[in-house]
C-alpha cells in the first residue's frame, strides 16, 4: 500500500522523534563545557570513587554528569566501569542506551534498554526508545507487536500510538489503522507537530 516511501517515512518521522525523546529526557546532543553544578558533581563523585573504587553509584552519577556536559568518552568510561561492578543497575543501562543513541549504535541501544527492562519496569519514554529503535532496524513486525503490548501499561501515552502508527505504515497495514493511531496521538498531545506532520504524510501517500 505504502511501499516505496518507507525509508523516507522513517527518516522524517522516527529519527526526529528520537531526538525529541533525548531532549525531553535531559540528554545533551551538543558539546558544552560542564556547568558549575556539573563540575561540583564530578568533583564530589570523584572523591567518593577514590575512597571506594567499587561504588558503582558514584560512577553512574559522575558518568551522568559527564554525559549532560557533552563529555561522552568520559561518560562511556564511567558507565562501563559501573556496569562491570554491577551489571544489574538499571540506571547504568539507561545511561548506556543514551550513549549508544549518541553513537548511532541502534543494536547497542536495543541491548541496553532490554537489559534495563530485565531488571524492572521502565518509564514510557524509555520504552518508546526501545520500540522506535526496532523500527529503525526494520524489525517492523516485532515493533508493532511490542507497541500493542506497551499500550496496555501506558494507555494514555501519545508516543506509543504515534510509533504504532508508523509500524503499521511500514508493514503496509490498513490505512484506517494507521490514521486511527496517529489521530489518537494528536488527541492526547495536540501541540506536538511531529504527530500532525506524520498524519499529513499518510494522507498524502494514500491519495
């Protein structure tokens, strides 16, 4: 039904919203020197690590501060050390997923988010990252099925309807299903322009 527009669709709809997810979760995608607050956190956590090199929480807090400051290599090192000390830290796996997104390592993102889910429930935003990544990897059937499951837990999360609509579009499913999901996302969050743009693209493609 939609066929040849699939890759264009994903470029214009999935990628921009992944960037939005990063912005809303406090992720920095541009380099900036540490703020005074971040520098203070880094210094404080460094002292804790020097006093106790096995303090994985200190590695997480310092790694997160490095991340927000745009110092990704240092954040990567702290995240890796923290996970080595405690592979069951959900916070570290979420940080790792953000770092993988920065490196555009889709498989790494998927692994990190699923490790975080193995440990315990995640917020809707983190779940959205997982399934949007499935879409980018062209795992559309799994993507659609996963959205449908997540909607049972987060029935009022607009991103879930939005991305399920994208999955249905990529799978060539009934146009009515696609429009219904995109319309629901707009109903729940009418100010998000990406949702409106996606619905317009679907309507244009179906003409």
